[in-house]
């Protein structure tokens, strides 16, 4: 029977990857392969049961299909095919049973033929995906570059239903391992040459010594695989040093690992862009503000076990003395000059103290310099086990800027874990976050980034240690010790914060827990001790984006002279300015947290302020011990909020001489009694066997486990589920748990 490729008159999908061009039409455009263009021409959707539906215009005979799955050589995709004459598939027939895509050999095409189990005459075919066999969140994705539908006899090479071979019919000794390139380099020139020539599976090993050229070491358009990444490693961890005008710039590349290096490069000079110019990347030059590593539209990149202690000499910073601005250069004695907008070496000399000598002086401006930058359309990167610090110059340490103010996404599905952030400061008024995850203008777009198992120790930069400015991220299992500031959801929606340990001494001012803006955030299972500044704060908003949390909300602002506008109807400059505001909080859930030994007369939970008050806040099953301030503090505006917008308090238990609440209505909902707490052998304050908090939590806000990772059965109040002697999967981190030594030990 003659083979005929059928014409598809229409294609739809259950959904597509948000904020991308990975739409259904791409699977019919004839573009498929393993080159850069083909990889971008695809449909992608995350989740079990996502589907593509093909309309043939009329009922036609279909006998086989050809499918090109994304990354078909590295992973197997699960799918089935059904047919129907009804577009809603109210009745349908399975014509290809659920199965995995074919395991390909090197010589195989990625456009593979699949013969239907039951050739059928139908108008509609639906290909349903069930993810793939990759590890972690990558396994949730259904990604297809091309689909072709045929009638007639399928080619012999496409017969997928032949009986499978028995396992073990190939002997181990008959499988030849691939021959991979291992290149040892000893100079900057050799390193850049190796990077330019690298292919999948190349291992570039830097011997002990310093590496510097006129501009960054560039890895560009290098796409490898999970099985055979390009690895750039130090022969001995910490002994290969990137210095001077150089740093690492990784662009339009995937499956690259940078590990064991030490970044001590300077801020850069006018000559520091030559290597970018030579590769057509002049637009990427960062003269004067060189990072340690920059990822630009790069995915599946691992920044692993490195040391970031960049040379900040000559980096300008500004502060005010007696209402006059002073500019200085970091690490340059006698460099300070009076001036306003920028550093002027010929300006009037200033000989007084700087913020490094007087902690009452705050840096308020300077040259932004970041140690790690993640920009463009990136995804699935890992920043792990790095030692990061000291840093005293202006600029956030790790930043995610995505596509910038005119874009619609930040890097997605990245993981930042097991890093040691330390010696960051002295104080700035704003702009020295340890991690800034997004931009205000990108805040309504999803990141799905996970920040976990990091140690922030002795930071004194600004009041946002982790600053989240995007949506749908997770911040969990981190430890913050004696550090100024806290974790802030500055912009964005639907972020989750749980299992974090935030520890202070109860005396040092400015030690805080969480400050939250936006919609549908969850704060639970966090342990906070000895904090001194509004431990959990929802202080209202200057702008109201409504409760939906979409990417094009109708925004209200202006108070008595209120204005209203659909966000995307405004010019970019105006919409960006609105997004920079403090957005009203809707439906924030605060539950199963432990807050103990609050200091400096500060409230434990603060609600209300600004123009628009929080709406629908749920505060459940928190355990609080405080002899300072007011435990649940509401502003007068919050107290006067309409009943439908008022916070809901349930199951909270408190102890101490602090007032339960300044609102009698709230005080009546709070149990104040002897909680029978004890100091555990791990140093944390826990429930004793006699605590009334045991089994006392109320529904509906429960967590499946507690701050230790132990299961909850009849849930207790607070972050700790009583389990004397039980194993603990999660605990406060120490320096032995993070950084390069924890990786290489």
C-alpha cells in the first residue's frame, strides 16, 4: 500500500511551557534535528497527561506516525496515541499503547517511526505524554520537535512492535566505552583554545597556576549531553586561579561543568573585552564590573565546588556624610573624594571614616558588581558547593536577571544549594543581597528555582539576604546565622519558604525572618530563634495587583487619588515602575513555624501598613515564645479591615511575658500557656514530652513532615513534631556541610 504523508489542518495542545515559543505549531514545521535551531523548534509542556491533538480535516486512515522527541539520545519519553471522531475525545480508541520512545544508536535518526497497534480511520489523533526517564524535575517534561502522520505500509526500519530482545544478550566486555578527550592546560592561551575546540565529553583540566587574558574565558555554542558534558576542572581544587581581566562567560551552551576553580579576578579595565569581541560578543562586555562567572542563555550548567573571592580593588562606592556624598575606591587608601553622580579622582579630598570604619555610615550607591550572573533564557542550571566571600563592594552577590526589564522570564528550574556565603558587608542601604532571584519587571513570571541547603553566616550587607523577585520558587532548608536582614519575597507570587533555620543572638539589631509581598506565598516549618526585627512581616502594599496572580493584572495605586490600569496596556517604562512598588499581599499562609526568644522588643508577626492592607492571611499552628514586644501586632488600618479581608488565626500557641496581641479579637484566638519547651541536644528549642502543643494542631493547614524531615501523624503545633530520638534528615548547617570541602571530602 502506497505510503502517503497526511496533511494536518489544525493542531492544539492541553498547554505549553509558559513564557516560551515552544508551541504546538512547531511540531509541524518540518524542523527537527540536533542543531541549535531544531532544539528551539519544539512543543513543550510539563506534567503527566499533557497532549497534542491533530485535526486531519476529515476522517482518514492512519497506520503509522513519525516522532522526533527532544534529547532523544539522552532520555526516553513516555507516550500513547488515541483516535476519535470527536474533538473533545468524549469517545476514543487507544491506537498505540503507552510506551517509551526508542533507545537510539549513534547511527539512528531522531525522527523515529511508530506503527499503530490498531490502524484506524479517524479525524482526530491525540498524542499524550507522560514525561520521561530523566532524573528530578526534568523527568516531568514532554518535549517534541516534529510529528508526521502517514497512511500506507510503514517502512521496515520503523517496525516498533517486534519482540524485544532478552536482557543480557550483550556481554559487558563487548561494549566499547567512548574515547573522550582529556586536555591538560597550563596557560590562558591553552585554556581558551581548549574551550574553542571542546566537543561533547571533553574534559579540560587546569593545572596549578594563574589564568588571565584580555577578557573572559568564553564557552560559546557548545551543546553536550548529560552523559558526556564538557568539564572544566582544576587538577587540584582551589589551585587553578582565574585572575586579572578574566572571568568565565558561558553563552548559548548546555551541559557544561565548571568545578574546583578559584576566582580572584579584578573588576576589569578597558582592555578586558577582547576575547568577547573576537567571538562576536561585543554586546556582552562588562568592562569595569567583571563577575566571576556569567551564564547567558545557558542550560544544564553546573558551577560546582569553586571559590569566589574576587579582587574588589578600585571598585567605586558612595556614602553620605553631613548630607554630602563621598565616593571612594575599595581597598585604595586615600582615594575618597566628595562628589555626587560618580567618582572623580580630582575632586575635593575626604579624609574621614568610611563605612568600613564606622558602621553608622551606609553605602548607598556604587558600581554594581556581581560574583555570579545568570541571564537570558536559561534553565536547569546548578550552583552548588561553592565558597562565596568575602564581598564588600556594591552589588548583589548572585543575581538572576533573565531577559532583563524588557523580557518575560528568568532562568527556570535551577538549583542553588550547599553554598557557603560569608563575610558580606559592611552595610548598604540597598543592593548587597546574597541572592537576588529576579527583577521587579520579571516578577510575575515563573522561575521554579530551588534555593536549598545553603549557609549564610555572619552577613552584614542589607535587609534582604535572599531577595525573591519572581514567582513559583522554593526556598527551603537553608541556615542563616547571626546575619543582618532576612528572607524577602519582594516581588512575585506563589513562592514557598519552608524548613529554614534562622538563628540570632537576641541582641544584635536587624536580625529578621521573613518580609512578604504578593500573592499565595506559603511560610511553614521554619525555626527562628533570637531574632530582633519583625520576625514575620506583611506590611501592606503601595500597589494592589488583585488576587489572581497572573501576568497581566489590573493594578490600583495612588491611595486617595487612586489610579487603575491593566499592566500590559502601559508603556514599558510605566509598567516597570508599577512593578517596582510594594504589592499588596493576598492569601499568604503562615503555619507550623517555631519562633522563640524574640529580642529587641520586636513583634513576632506584624500585619498591616502602607496603603492597601493584606487580604486573606491565614496564620495557623505557630508556636511562639517571646518576652519582647507584642507577639501578633496589627496596625490600626489592619484592625479596621472588612471582615472578609481580615486575617484568620487558628491553633497558635504562645508563651512568655510579651502581649499576645494588641488586638483583643486576636488575643481571644491565641492559647497562652506553659508550652513545656526544652533545649535539645542539637541546640534547638523543642517540645518536651509534656508539651500541650503535642497533637494540638488544627485543620486545615497541615504539613506532611516537620522541620527535621520527620513525618507528622497527629500534627503538633510549631515547626517541630515531637519524636524523641528519631532520625533527623534536616538540621542547621555548619561550615562542614557546605562549600568545596564538603564536596571534595
